[in-house]
């Protein structure tokens, strides 16, 4: 097949595919909140809008501070499920919490 530019084969540029076409999924970045650490989701961490509780972090001391108010204990969430919750702060204990940045 020839490399002719067209709607599904844009001309080659210095940009990567994601810059040209966008991200195909709902989330485009992930950040790991390691066990024993706290991450605030303001400033350069703004835009994260989903969480996943990793193995061991479904523990009462793990806390998800919700941007609109309230705190959810890690023990109230299931391991391996992605929750569309916008965190303002995550405190992870006994395991990692994975936080995903949503596309707009």
C-alpha cells in the first residue's frame, strides 16, 4: 500500500499519532500513589478523574478525598474496579492506588 496522505493516513509530521489524532480511550494518563504516600491533585496534578484501588490498599487507612467534599475509605471500594471519582487528595496505605487523568 502506498503512503498517500488521506483522512485515515495523514501526512507524516514531527507530531506523534496521539497529538494528531487524539487519545482513543476515556483516560490518557495514570499516576501511582504508592503505599505510605499522599498525593494532592491540584496544580500540575489537576485533571485526574478516576481511581482504582490496588491489591492491599482496600484498607481503612487508605483515604480518597473527593474534590466536591467528603472522604471515602479504601475499605469501602473494591480492588480492581475503576471509579469515576475526582480526587482532591489520595492517601494510600498497604498497597498502591492508581489515579487516571480523563480526557475532556
